[in-house]
C-alpha cells in the first residue's frame, strides 16, 4: 500500500481488523504520507511483534498506528519496545461494543503511553499521525500543516453547506 | 520465596501488585507447592518478559500465575509465548475497580487462552494452580488431590460452624 | 462425541448454548483429547448437576469445561463439588452482551476458583484444557506439549502469511 | 433469632454478609414474623445448601431470603430446589459496587425466578417477605396486611414531617 | 384474558411491552391462575395508575406484575400505593439493553420493595407469582405447590433429555 | 427558605438528599429567585407527591426541581402530572455512583420530558431554572438575563484569574 | 422548516443526526412553535458554533435544542456562550448505545447547565422546549399551557384506550 | 513553570485538575522540554479557549496537553481549532471514576482526533508529548530520542531490580 519510504507503520492484530483499519490508510493516502500496512499479532506472532516494534525507528518509521480488539495488547506492547509515538485504535468485536478494546488500549501504566482514539476511529488515527508529523520542524511538516489547515476548512465547508 | 524446584511461576507487573498477589503465594504455601515470585513487567521489561515466558516450561515450571492492573497485558503476553496454562489475576487500581484489568485479561482472542480469576482474586489463582497440578497423573497430583479434598472439607466445616 | 475414555467433561446449561460451546469440542478434537459433552443445568437439574460434579474425578475426568449464560451458576457450582480444574465459558444471551454471564462466572469467592475465558470463548476453553493436560508429567502431556508447540507455530505461520 | 416456628428462612453465603443482611431480620422482627437465620454457602457447603432448599417447604418455611455477593449463586440455586418464593439480596463487595452480585442474582433463566431487591437492600427483602405472607388468605395475612398499611402510613408521616 | 375472578394484575407501561410481557400471561395460564392484563402507564395515566394500585387489594388481586422500560417507574409507583407484592419486569428498549429499566426497577429505596426479575424475564414473573400464591396456607396454594413441583420435574426431564 | 411568592418548587425524595440539593437553593438565592423547598417522596408520599405536582402551576410555581437517588421516580412522576418544566437531579447513593439515579431520571418515555442535569449537579439545576425563567418575555426575565450575563462574566474572570 | 420568527434553535452536529432529531421538529410543529433547524458542528465549525450561540438570544431565540453523538460537545459548548436554556439530546452512534453521548452531554461542570433528555429522545426535547416557553408569563405561554394540558389528556386517552 | 520558549501547552479546565495534571509537567521537566501551563476552561472561558487553540501553532507550541473532567470538552474543542496534535487526559471527578471524562475525550468524531491517555494518566501525556517531539527530524528530536531510550532503560532497571 506504500510507494516511498514509509513514515508510518500501520499494523493490526488480525486481517479481520482491516475493514476498520483501512480508514487510517485512506487518511494517510489523502495527505500523501507514505506508510506500510501489516498484520502483526501480539498474541500469535509475539516475537515478530517485538521485533517489529524494536526496529521501527531505525527503519525510518516515525509513527506507529496499531489496531486491535478484545484484550487488545498490540498498541501497548509496541509502545513498550519503541520510542516512537504509538496510536491505538480500539476495534469493536462481536460483544461489548469495543469497550474491552478501549480499556485494554487506553489504560496503560505510567511510563508507556499509547495515544488512543475512539472505538473504530481508524480515520482519526491516520489524521493524528498527520498532525504528529506536521508538528515537526521540517519540510514535510510545513507541507502537512498547510494540508491540515485546508482539511479543516473543507470539513467546515462541508458542514456549513449542510447547515445552509 | 521458594525452597524446592519451583513448579509455579508467580509474576506480577509491578511490586505494587504484591499486596494483592501475595494471597496466591500463601495458597501455594498451604499446599506445599514450590514456586518462585518475580516482578516481570510486560511494559517495562518486555524482552525479559518474553524470555521468562519462553523458558518457563523448560525450566520446569508447570503453571504460571500473572497479576496485572489497568491495561493488563502480562498474562496474555505470557500465554502467547508458552504452552503452559497461564492464570491471570486482574488487579484493581485507583479507578474503575479492576473492570479494565478484568477485560484486558479475560477477553483474549481465540488461540491464546488465559485462565482468569476474579478481580483481586489471587488466592483463587493459587488454588487453581493447585487444582491444575492435582489433575495430573503423578504422585504430586495424588497428594494434592487429597489436600484439595481436605481443603474443601475445611471450608465446609468453617462455613457450617458459622451457620450453626 | 467421544471415543476413548473421556478426560474432559464438556457441559452446558442448555442445548441452546451448543452453537457457542461446540468450538470447545472442536479444539479438543484437534488435539485428540477424548471428552464427553452433556447438558447439565444448574437450575433445572440441580441434583444431577451436583452429582455430575461429585463423580467427575472418580470417573476419570481430569478437566471440566462449563458454559452458561445470564446468571451463569454452572461453572461455579461444579467447582464447589469437585477438586478438578473447572473452566468457565460465559455465553452471551439476548441482552447485556454476556457481561452478566462473565461476572457470574469469574467473580467467585476465595476458596472455589473457576478458570474463566472470554465471552463466547469456547475455543479457548478447549485449548486451556489442552494446556492443563499438557502440564502434567505423563505421556499424554508430552504429546500434548508437542502439539501445542506446533499449534502455536501454525497460528504464527497463518498470521505471518496474512501480514506478508 | 427466632422464637416461634419460623416462616422465613434468612440465609447468606458468609457471615461477612451479616452487617448487610441483618436489616432483613430487623424488618421481619418489626412485623412479628418468625424466622431463622443461617450461613448457607452455595460454594463452601453445596450439599447442605441443596439440602436446606429441598427441605425448606416441608419444614414449614414459606419464604426464603438469600443474600450473597460477587458471583452470587445462593439465591438462584435455592430457587432451583424449592418451590417457595426466594428473595435475593445482592451484597456489595470490595469492588464493582454490587453490580456483579445484582446480575448474578437477577439474570436467572426462564423457569427459576428469584425475586431480586436492590443492592444491599436487605430491609426491603424483609418487607417483601411480609408482603408475600400478607397476600395469602389466612389469619396471619390479615394481621400483616393491617401492619403493612400502618407501616406505609408511618413512612408517609415521617416523610411528611420532614417536608413540613 | 381472564375468566374467573383475577388474582394477579398484569400491567405494563405501554402496549409495545406486550410482546415481552405476554410470557407472564402464558405462565399464569399454564398454572390456571386467573389474571387481568392492562396497559397502565405511570407517566401517561398517573392518576389511573395510582388508582389501580390503591384498589388492587380490595378488588381481590393478590399479586401485581408490572413491566416497563427505560425510566421504568410503574412497578415502584404501584408498590408505593399497595401492600400487595409487586413483581417488576425490566423491558429492554432500543438502547442500553434494558440496563436502565433494570436499575429503575430494582434500586428501590428502603420501605417500598419491588420483586425484580431478569431483563425481559416476564415468564419468570408469572412463575414467581405462582410461587407467591403457592406459599399461602389455603387450597389454591396446595394445588399450586403440587403444580410447581411437577413443573420443576418437567424442566428437569426436558433438560435431562437434551443431555442424554 | 423562601420569602416572596415562590416561582420554583425545589423538592427531594428524602431529607438525606439535602446536602446535595442545597446547592440548588443557593443558586436560586444568588439570583434572587423565590422558591420553596420540601421533601416530597414519590414512594413514601405518593398521593401528596401527585397532589404537589398537579397544583404546582396553579399555585404560581413556574419551574420544578426534583432530586432523587437510586430508582429515582420523583422527577418523572412530577413531570407526568404538571405541564411545568421539571428539572431532575440524580443524587448518588452508597453504590453505583449515581448511575442508577441518572438512568432512572433521564430515560423518560416520549411524551413526558425531564430536564436532567449531572449526577449531584444541583447547582446547575438552580442555574437552569434561572435560565428558564430568564427566557420568558417579562420583567423578571430581563433582570435574570442581565444577571446570567454577569454570572458568566464572573465565571470567566475567576477562571481567567486562575489561569494567569 | 420555520415560518414565523423562530423561538427555538434546533441544531445538530451532523446531518446524519437528522433522523433522530426530526422528532424534535415534529413536536415543535405540533405545538405551533416557530423554530429554525441547522447543522452546527462543534468540531467542524467551531467558530460558527460559538457565533451561533452568542447571537442566539439577541436574534430572538428563547430556547436551544442541540443533538450530538459520541464525544458530544455541541450542547455544552452552546450553553457556555448563551444565557438561554439549552436542551441536549444524546444521539446514539454505532457503538456504546449512546452512553458516551449521554455522559458527554449531561455531566457538565457547575456553572453551565444543559437540560439533558433521554438517549435519542428528541421528541421530548421538543416537548421540553414547549414546557419552557409555556412557563413564561405571556400570551404564547398561556396558549402553550393549554396545549400542553390537552396533549397530556391525549396521551392519557390513547394509553387508556389501549388498556381498555 | 517554563523557562525557554514553550513547545508544549499544558492546559486544564480548572485549577482543581492540577493535582492530576502536574504529573505531565514533571514529565516534561524531566525531559527538559519547555512548556507553559494554564487554566483554560472550555465552558467558563469559551472565547479565550478558542483563541488559545487558534494561536497555539503560530506562538510556537508544537503539542497541546489538555486535561478535563466530567463532560470534558476542552481537549476536543482545542483539537477543532488547531492543527497541532492534542493529547487529552481524562480527570476523574467525584463520581463515575473518570469514565465520563474518558468517553467525552476519546469518542471524537472522524476529522478531529484527540490522542487520549488513561484516566488520570497525566504523566503519560507528558511522555507522549516527548515521543511526539522526538519523532521529528531535528536536533531536539535527536536529543529526545536518546533521552527516551535511557528512560526506557531506567524503567527496565527499576522493574528488574524489584524482580531480583
């Protein structure tokens, strides 16, 4: 799904999470942010998951987005082996409407933060990655800041049009 | 805390979990089951945690008990790197009464089970370990089965005495 | 559903629980573990239920798996009359998404543990039974340990393949 | 606690439930209803508990009140072995504010009802027993109906006095 | 819906509650208990509701069953104007799965009990009414006690048949 | 507590609600709004409660504020017998943190609204009454609108001072 | 949707809220209350939203109704910039059944009240606006009070008819 | 609280949030990140709040941290008027254990993300800000990445020491 050197690693616990998580990919695409997307399961591929997190920064990734459901350990475990900001997306499963996923992701102990977005809120995960990259002091950031301002104006225009 | 070759590995995410988790140690002691107790944090010692889990079986451990609070990833992550039965104890923290811990431990995806006990139920974790060891077909099991039967009779006698 | 002398007793409160509980049977089958499956209702067959639990160990069963929904008393009541490890599966009913079943099963008082798995997590109940049998010091255990390791490798391979 | 032939059996899972449950006893005393109070634990005295329930009616009891906390199985199990009306009192424990007790008591399957009162609502359990006995067509009922009417007038007077 | 002089008043807040509440009517019919069924809304017919409750006993009713959803005030308000036992049935509406109904019914203040059954548990409300009538010391009670015993045996037979 | 002809009726289910509800009285006092305060229990004084609601408008009251806890029926029942706006204050009791009170007040059926404020939010109930009176087209309203604007400026000044 | 000078401003965070919110419009229409309806998003049109709230009173609006879902900030933010009474309608989204919307609207801090109605309870929001307008001391109020009394009688008649 | 040109704006809805929020300030101090701390209330200072958010980026801030309780609108409203990443800290108030704060902050609609941390998790908010600043491609980022690695090693050492 990525063309250039990816800046964002978009991972999920299972390919069944993709229908939720693809909204993050689309948001990254809209902002022209190169990313990679993978299934990296905390529970079925624990060593690869640890490895993925440990090497993320040196491979040039600057933000991780991790989606998972139920006892959602992927975002928090990645956050424990990388110094990159990790964005967690609670994926709702068949029962509990994602409340289990949300609490498993957001209630991290002091020392290891996960930037949690809403239940099923993968689009916002992509946008948050864009905001993070845009907050830097470099050329990409300048471009992204401009794009984010235009994005907000578009949101506004569309909402206003509906309200007219 | 252990004398002989430990059969149960009792681990917790933080030494602040000990006031809750020591009830597991006491139960194991009552049944004369050798165990070891350690702080093994999923989030602050992820590599050691993985290593602990991977070597648990070959080191002779036969059951793991893991207590953790909040986004409690320790029991599930251990379960993903060992074939031993892992018992999870949800530790209640300052808010939410342990509901976050419970859901983070019990809602594991298909493939990687955690045997979850009640919120703060470390004593039952110890007793469950005893039941598991007692279900085997060996000498220790015979002794433990007998002890468990006596234990149940004692529970019964004490409860009955109160009801008299 | 079983051929040899059953080692696992798989019971449920109602035959309407079977669509959920059969995943436990399938997991046991995959590991070649002999089991028996029965409807044993705590509320509609209380005496038979007590009797089932009391005789489980002497009949050669080594693990019980009990699924129930709502005010799910079956796992806990069985645990009170046997020294075998009892695995509880919260079955979700029409309302509350299984939260009532989960709390009714997991929140057992000190003295009588139930090894609780996720809401609707019958497959993990079967796998947990396999882990428990595999933790013993006998020939079946050796075989099961090997199977569990292969099982984990398969999980890993499948997850990795999706991530490729 | 009772003088005459008891009409109400007041039982609880543990003597630690007494500080909550004694309000039921006091209510019964206020109405002059003979009762017996016992610890009858579903989990630590399962056979005695079953026995208690089975013989309750023939011993002359006409209503059972059962209090329990956590995975509160006592009211429902008693209801499964007696045809008497069983009143359940959810006792709040250290965590979850009694929500686990409430759901474990009230969410009974079709066929086996438990008349559940509020969390910690033992006084109302006593009053409900009085209402049940008062709904009969006998002399005790006549007296109780009169007492209940006076009780309601007193409630009213006290509330009105505060409002003056 | 009733033939003889009704002993049970079955009321609900809205006729949209009937699909849930008719299971109570069916249970009463199975036991040959005469009843009347009405829509009596606490919020849309407050004066009639009060009046219904106040006259229930003198009209010969011996038990009230009241179903309501959301902010379910009907059972509690009836209980405040009658000395009869009132059984409350929480009806689940479009959101919250009946948790609002349950809490609005069960959490009554000391002095005014409501015998609450499970969410949507109208059948059990009917059975509880039968148990209450059967606990009296009269001829109807004798017949009902016998019927309840047979009912329990049937439940048992059916459950056992499934387990065979 | 009132001097002139009261415009707001401030009622509560029990005088134990006063520590929470007095903040409403204080807010009304700050705005110079005449009010009366009473205990009017839906469950212990049902007829007086109905009567209070029915006569509220003709007695000159223009807004009702009703606080109650647990199965909090007072605000909704008052709303069913008056055409005045009724403001409901969920009072937290010993368990459940007021969640039962909130749901019992806010989840009213279509046709009978209650203007619900936050759990324990009696001060806001008083302020909402002021806003309602201020939205009218009369002299009191003009004065109150001015007072509300000053109140908002004060909130702002105090908050800003803390932020300086 | 309005003909005369609007007295009620009916706003919502998104036009996807309209299927829920139109019931408020219908209620206002039934009472002949002029209103305006707009999409005013707190998050996508923050400045316009603030502006809408600040000018609402001077434009002649006397009540605001605001519906929003999820982290529903619209009602509370409007309440912070107007002295008008603001009625909040929690709109249920795909997960959590509107519990997030409810808490985000009702749990306002002291100083800034929102009159919250039930989840999805837009019809009651319209009726509450009518009650508020009817509580004033002017001609519209007289007419509305009369209409509200007739409305209550109709509710009663319809409910009674069903109960007949 | 800041010396150099602040990079992080740390704001809270009320100075009563400071006991929770100061842990964010301490974390920023540990990493030598200049920040400013202010009370900026969404509800009592709405215009200043909007203004704060709109000017944050041009004033040189690169990350905002916002803490709020109850109907916690501050983080989401700031996120709607800035393109900076906004970190939200749910502050627990007297009731509901911060669940209302969490849902009000995390459940943001698509388009306006808030990076939410755990209930009361202000320390993690500070650490997340450090991670975000460290993910940039500049000198500060290099230094911070190094500091974050040392921080993780310290966490590890301390945890390991406890486990020794």
